[in-house]
C-alpha cells in the first residue's frame, strides 16, 4: 500500500515542538521529505534556538525518512523565501506547505500594547502569507513551463478566530484573517491545481497549557494531545484530497468537523430612515442564529456579557 505523501516535499513551520512536530513526523511517516522550520523562540516569540528543529530532524531520520532543519523567521519576507528555497535546493521541489508557526501575547483589549498586537499579527498572518506566496510563485512558474503541479497548503486557524475568545483580539483577528486568506487563496490557486485548506486545532501544548483548566486524568490529557491534529493535515497533504479546497476543519481528540463559515441569514429590503430600523433589526435578530461559542455550537456565545 502506497503512502499518502510518498516522494513529496513538505515544509512545516513551527515544527520543533507541539502540533508542528506531530505534523512533521506524520508527514515523514507517510513518505514526505520534510523541511522542519522552527525559530526556537519562546511562546511570545522571543529568543531563538535551532535545536528543537534539529531534534525533530533526527527523529525523522531515525524513522528512515529524510529531513532538514531550517531556522528562518517566516514572518519576514526574506525568511519566508529562504524557507521555500531550502526545500527546492535540498530536495528538488516543494509540494506541501503547512503554516503552523505561532505565538501568543494575550491581553484584554483595553490593556493591549501596539507591540503585542503587531507581533501576533506578523507571526500568524504574515507568517502564513509569506511561505504560501513564495511557494505559489514557484508553482506558477512550474505550471507556465508545462509541468504538472502538485501543491497543497494547509494553514492553521483557531476556534478563537472563527468563534471568538476573550483576551485574544490580536490572536483571534490573525486567525480569522487566516481563515479568510485560506478561502481566497483556494480560489486563486485552483487554476494551478493547488489546494488550500486550514485546520482549527484544539490541543494541549506549551502555548495553551496556561489557558483553561489543566487536564486532571490521563484520559483527559490524551484527548488534548497534539497528535490528534496531524492525521487530517497529513490526509489533506495527500493525493486523496485533491478535490478538497477552501475548507476549514476543526480537529482535536474530541472531534473532527468542518466549520461552515459565514452565510447570509435573515434579510429584508433596505431602509433609508435610521429611525425606522429598530423593530426591523429586532425582527432580523429574532430570526437569526446566535453566534457560536468556542465549542462551535449555536447559542453558546456569551451575550450575557453585554451591558444592560
């Protein structure tokens, strides 16, 4: 039985630890040659250390696979280009881009600094754009040269972005942006034969260990293991998923689901007098689905927090 990603070349950002590490190992187990990218910084993005990426490379080689470490900053234009070039120069091609790298600078909006906003937007949103853009440019040139293109982009959004979470306006805005980026990039790159999808993972990693209650049992800890995210990412990277694009998947040890995105709800004819809008908007709201909460379910958005 052939492996899902046999002979393909993959880049995984933020692959030194946690979810990214699981992605890199899973892709390698399914036959991909992997560029393991990790700046090796703290969860706030500070510092740098190539050793986590190198350790994953050694794990892959120990499995009989092929991998190389890369420590470029994917939130920089030049760093993103060097990352994609590393794959092409080392393995002769680039087929799969998994944009996973991220940081946290959680703060309530009234206390958030400009630097905390800019850092998170840069790493998550620009750090998704850069590698994707350089890979897409390569695939376009391959297509123009008459070569068959095998391209897969798998981005990382979050339930914080698509549903909303207190204290994460910077992180949520970046992750919501990634969800929209995914849909639009899927439309643009379809003509090249490239698919673009995203996952919204829920897992216990060093980025999330301080958020919410800690698991109390081995079963709870296993349900929150990052290993549950890698299977859908690996499948999306494979040939079986050639027909799937522009989709957002929720993945955790408790569920695998598709987030359905924005749809137009109740509507009415336009009104040009603002004094007449009150009862009309009330009727629209009465018939509209309530915002989903972090569990993705109707009516669980904490509307009780609104001032009375």
